């Protein structure tokens, strides 16, 4: 992809990845900053924006910043949006595949904008000089309606399953304390899952076999990606269940809201295996689209730095709270980070 074909959707995910990478570096090396800068209001606002839950609790925060606090348990709202919005887009995709209906014009125009294309209001033709910048289906005219490649449909379904599982875990597994998140983080999370579902429709996958029946287009990497997705989902669920048991014990009822040192399974390797599992889930979806989609690898890059920052904050919290915390345990990626 040339610089002239740098698509808005790719630029957005690349910018988010860079933003979280810079935030990770600033926090990681904050101890080396000049004392005056470390105590400045701007730096405290930065720390307030990147922290949430237990990592925010013991930070020195001006009263003005507390105005923007919302309960951490509102995390569940993200997955409500994800399930409803992703489910709606899956319905449109299934109707396009099974009933050969055209995708709605507003959706085609939205995806056209995100991929740097243009859909005319008359015959549905694209600008000729932009065709090489467009994803599956959009390098042709919009009429007849483009097929939704099985890779795209599979990723849509897996993302919906992921959102549904996380919603159920928020409702029936996780035990939330009185932790808070920033209002900006809350708004970002809501927009994130809307934009993520639209991004799936923008991935650049091969459409050379779009005339074949749907089942004939299933490839080996669909199976590999799905297997990795299922295993990573189990790892995340198991890790979250272990965290919940630290507060419920064997009784199943909440015994305490205090933070205890997690142990067992992948917690013996990293402080936040559920964040590592999140990265693997997104990487598995990159495999499901054939492993060659720049757009989705930029999504994975964003998840890498986003989860690395969150894991580093949690890792520092555990090490400061528990004197006997294992020194060999990493924050995020086993034996690496």
C-alpha cells in the first residue's frame, strides 16, 4: 500500500497504536523525568487518563479530576454496545450472503469513507483511481451487491461471541469493587466497539473466489484462527474466574472486596494473563482473515500497546502491595514483558 492509499481506517488504528505506545513509554520511564515535570498538573492528568480501577485508587488526584469518575462496573456497557451493534451488522451481512440483498447505502458509504473510496448516489460506481485502495467487494460496482467473504463473516461472528462472553462475565463472574474509570475512558470504550465492528468490513482480504459457494471458500487458516480464538477465550475466562474467586472464595458469595495476590495457572507467569489472552484473541482474528490484512494487524498493534500499558499498571500495583510478590513474574507476555 502506497502513501497515497493510506486509508482513514488504517490511519486511525495506527494513530491509536502510536498513542498508547507513547503513553506506555512515558509511564514506564516516568521515574526518570524531572521532578518538576512529574509533579505538574499536566502529568497528573495524564496519569489519571491511563489509570482505572485499583491502579487509580492510590494515586494523588486533585479533587477536580474526581468529577470525571464513573463506576468501573460500567465496563459492561461496552459489551452491551458490542453485542447489539455487531449483531446488527452480522444480520446485514447474512442477508447479503444468503438472500443476496444489497448492504444498506449508509453502510456502504460509511465503509467507503473509512477505506478512502467514494460511492456515487446514482449507479453506485467508485472513483476509478481509488479502486486499489478499497477492500473486498468495493473494487467493483455496488450493484449487484458484493458478497461478504467468509473471512469477514467469520470475524464478525467471533467478535460477537467475544462481546457476548465478556458481557456475561461482567454480569455473572466478575466481582467489582468501588473502583472508577475516567469519563473519557468510558466514552472511548463505547466508540471503540462501534468502530471495531465497522473495521471488520474494511479489512483487505482476497475476493478472487467470491463466485464459489460459501462452504467452498473455507480455508485452513479459518480453522487455525478459530482454534486459537477458542483457546485464548478459555484462558481469559479462566483467568477472570480465578480473580473473582479471590473475592468469593469457595462459597460463591462475595466475602471481601479487598485485592489479593492472584496465583495459579498463567498467573504464575504473568500478572495479567487475561490481557495477554485479549491480545491472542485479536491475533487469532488476524489469522482468520488470512494473516495478510494490514488493517487488522494495525488493530492488533493497538491492542498490544493498550493491554501492555494496562498490564504494566496492574503489575506495579501488585508489586507495591504484596511484599512477597514473585520477582520472576512478568506483567503481560510470558518471559518477555
